[in-house]
C-alpha cells in the first residue's frame, strides 16, 4: 500500500512540469462605474495587471483560393 501511495505521489509531482513559454505582463487602468480612472493614495492611476503566455506565430504557405 505504501508503495502505491509513493508511486501516485511521484506521478503527481512529475506531471506538474512547466512548459517553457514566454510570459508577458499586461496592465490596464482600473475604472469605476462612471468610467473614470481610480486613483491610489499617492495620486497615480490604479492598474489591473495579468500575466499572459505569448505563443510563437508559425509561418506557413497560403491556402489557395477556390475558383
């Protein structure tokens, strides 16, 4: 039983491999209900930031148009 649990634990740990891709942080100004930007205590505009993965764009041949 202990061997089975150890194998399952090793299986879960090895499946969490991070695929190396480029990540990019994108920020947008935070807006209130009226559409005005929200300000911090120091007077700067508050922003919502997210990290997104950027994929490579593959090149290929064009699809011929139908006649």
